[in-house]
């Protein structure tokens, strides 16, 4: 079985969030289980990690002139082989600028989407299955399906869909006219690359079973619920829970903390975090998150008056300037600490040192932070949505239903009551650290799905 994963980011080469983590971990496990695995991603100017070896360069007339790149745009390809996986990076002029994402991304990923299959053909690579991830790979899935290849499309976050006005966007796709209408990638007068992936894929997956159910409803379907409901009724939509890179996130070997595997080591990590931020002896509630409405960070901020009498609160993250400003103001409080931006080493210290971890998400396709937190013995306080439902057992973490600051505060009160019962708390922590969130099971589920398409 030869699987080609197509994604806009892959850790450690490129990453902005959970998508990069998933595409950085799943292929390696699939390779270890015996599949031949290729990952295809753009060659960004700011690509990190190991420098790819130049493999091929040439003109690609298949892209045509509608993209404004000339009649035969120049393309270059690099390769990295590691962990049994072949990583291919496709270089195109639209990606020769700093950063991953920009305002003209629909145009950029239309260029990438048209380039992938021709590049694979020139390299003599014909996968059994093309597995596209999120809207940036939707066009690749459409072209692969039209080329007769088996296809899977994974939705990591339905909120981001890759929309552009139809007059321009339809010319960028390279698809035949019949594929551009309402039964193809057109939606509400726009080109919609997420819809392209959903429409053309043999099977659609999401990153948790609960999210697969939620997105068939108006509350979570982002305007695509009718299409997704139809896919569910046809048996073409399913949820496969994400795993966690358990080598990268292992408190027993983590180089960014003093490693530990028991309650004594956990207590030492908590003491170190308190010392780092100058916190008192109250329990530590933390979060590491994008500061965005989806993540419910406004709910956490609104709940701070109710939380700070009993909790120290530590937040690491960046995003919405208004949320950043609010947290900067709150950081003057002796029990609130805010570190703006993202810092990998600090994130590890927070996961290790916090007592509880807040995830008041309005929606959460899967979520990795709650898995990481539990692996480090930090108990999650989560809203009951998406993958948070599928991963946080009642006898480990704490859950609440409504996306309201009062509901979050009430769940934290329940958490505090358990914290004040040392036996109950220790049992929860020990159960959390024993949970298995490895990629082995999900990878086998994907393999079974691929085989069903042959």
C-alpha cells in the first residue's frame, strides 16, 4: 500500500498548529506498520528542519496560463527521507515568500493543487491512495479522483474552507467545466476548495468521531451540513481520532523539563512552574492555545474574576489582539501570568507544571492539548464538544456543556473540590498518565479505510 499524504504543513518542516503535528506523526507510524508513505507539501521560503535535497526542476505546462505564472511555470522539487517516510517539497514562485499563509492562499494552493500529480508522474510515483488534508489539499483530491486514483479527504477544521470569488477562482482550478458547478466546488457563488475535497473524495474523515457527527448539524456544519449529512447517510463520512506523538510528548524523557514518571516528579514540575512565574501556593490552571474565539479564550478571560480567588492562571498563546490586550492587563494580577506568542520549551514546562488545563472551546475537531496535558498528569477542564468528548474520561478530567464563562467557572469549582481531596486527585492523575493516545490504533483504522477503496 503506497499512500501519498498531501498537506499544507508537516512538522518539523512547517507548522502552525495541529494539522502540522498530525501530518508529522501519522505517516511515520504508517511506515512503521509496513506501508510505503510519501508526504507532499509546499517548499516554503521559510521551511524549517532538515534542508531538502534537490531532486528535480523543470517547467510544468500542465499548470497552464490562467494562474498568471506563465505558460509553463518553473517548478522545483526537494526530498527528505526520515523515519521510513519520503517527504517531497514542491517549489513554486507563489511560495517563495516568508511565512506559511497569506491573503491570496486560494490562488497559491490552486497552483500547488494543480502541480502535485504532474510532479509525482515525473518522479515515477503512483500512489495507491491520495490522502488530502484540509482545504489546501481539496483541489489535489479532485484532480486525483478525476485521474482514477483512490482518494481520502480529512477535515481538520471545517471553519476554514478556501473560498474565492467564482469568476477568478474557477479559472485557477484546472478542472473541467462540469466540475465547477453546484455539484462540484461552487458554493454560494464562490469557489470552495473544502467543498472540492468533500465532493470528490471516495471517503471523508474527520479527526474525531464526535466531530464527524457534529458537522452534519447547522451549529457546527459551517454551511456544509447538508453535503456532510448526505455523505454520512451514504457511509462516506467517518471520524478517526487523532493520536499523539508520544516520543515528542513524554514526561519521562522530555528534554525541556526535569523528566518524571510519578507523582513526586509531577509535584516538582509544579513547584518549578510556580517559581518561574512567581506564583503562590494556590493550584495552577493553565492553557496553551491560539487566542481565538474558537478556543473560547474570551470565556476564560471573563471567568478570571471567579477563578483568581482560588487559582493561579497561566496562559501561553497569541492571536486576537483584543484577547492579547485583555490578558496583558490581567497579568498585573499576582495570580495571572501571560506569555504572549508561542514558545515550544515553555509549552512543555506549562504542560508539566500545571495542575489543571483549561480548554473552553466552542468547537474542537480533535484537540491535542488535552492529550498532552493528561500524559503529563495535568487534568483537563474541557467543554463537551468534538474530540474533547472522545478523549477526556469523566474519571480523569472535568467537562461542562455550555460555552459560557459561568459554566467554565463551575467546572473549575468542581475541579478544585477534587484537588482538595488528595486521594481522588492522585487517582485521577495516575489514570491520566496511563491513557494510551498513540497513533498505532488510528493508523490501523486508516489502513483499513484505504484497503476498502481498492
